[in-house]
């Protein structure tokens, strides 16, 4: 089954820069996909269009039956509830504990308290942070903080987890741990994962699907790829 269908997408920013040219990508449910490319190749633009931070200038982006490109601004929250998003810089709330950071999203949408507890503890366990449930972000390493951000992103059981350079601030060991956490989530829950990255070691070790962007165009699409320096 297909989760994402990107058809003929172009993105031109107001200043006249075209960031994406005629992009066509299909992604199956349960896939784990890396998006790689040099700086300015369009990775962030693609990622932002998936969660409707940016709109395509033309073309279609269908995610789980929703045409994201056409979605009204007033309906964007519905899309976001079905997605999990992880950024390079964690974006945790410093005055809340690990538990509270993860539970927050569910509280906002009015989930029952018993359900919040069950789901929050499950997500924290899935990222291997059970022992730190009551800690605050500043008592955690960068890798642990990113794991909290991942738990927060999956607490609502999203169909799609979007990760924009999630290991960008981490050393190689911690980066590998984070990707193993993501791989485990992908395998145990079937959540589809799209991850934009510069991290060669990770891409080479994981042997997942690799999409290569260059100057706004998809130039390679490998089934079990590597970090293709020559294509970039
Ligand atoms: P990457 O994430 O691969 O570094 P981006 O998607 O950020 O690439 O950028 C692709 C191109 O679009 C670049 O030329 C960049 O300067 C341009 N760009 C990105 N964001 C904007 C914006 N908000 N306004 C205008 N141009 C932008």
C-alpha cells in the first residue's frame, strides 16, 4: 500500500528561487527512506511541503489520501495530528519533565488521562528512556533529548514520521543510536519514516531506500542505497 504520492511537484519561492523541479516520488506504507543531497538541493523544502509548512507551486502531494497541497489552512492541524516531526534541535520544553514533554501533545487534543499515561509510558519505553521519565531536558545528553523528541513525535501513533537532520547535532555514536531507535520504531510499529540527512555513515550502514536530490531535482532513487557522493 502506498502512503505518499508526490506527483509533478514544483516549488518556487516568492523571491524567484525554484527549490524543487518536477518531483515524482511514491513511498509505500512501512518504508524507511533517506533523503540526501548537498546544501541547497531542496531537502528541507521537500520535508516542509510534507507537513505543509510550505505549499507546492504546482503538483500534488497525497499523504494517506489527503491532498496536502490543496489542504485549507484551517485543516492543516488535522494533517499534523497524523504526522510526527523530529527536528535537528529537539525543541523540548525546558520546564517540563520527559513525561510531560511527551504527554503534552495528547493533553492538547483532549485525550483521557488514563490513555495519556498508557501511551506516554509506551512511547518513552520505545525510545529506551524509561529510567529518565522524571528528568528535565537539561539533565539529559543531546542523544537522550533527541530520543524524547522522537517519543513525543510517535506518542499519537502517526502513520508517518518525518525527520529533518535528526542527528545533525550529535556525535557519531549517538547518531547511530538515534537511527537504531528510529529503525526499531519502523520495524515494531510499521510507521513510515522519511529522514533527511547528511550523515554518510548512517546511510551506508542502514542500507535503506535512498533518494538523492540535486539542484531541486530527484537524480537517484536506490532500493537499498548508499551515500552516493558522485550523484550529489
Ligand atoms: P537543503 O535543505 O537541501 O539545504 P533547501 O530546501 O533549504 O535545501 O533550499 C533549496 C533552495 O531554495 C536554495 O536555493 C535555498 O536558498 C532556497 N530557499 C529555501 N528556503 C527559502 C525561502 N524561504 N525563501 C526563498 N528561498 C528559499
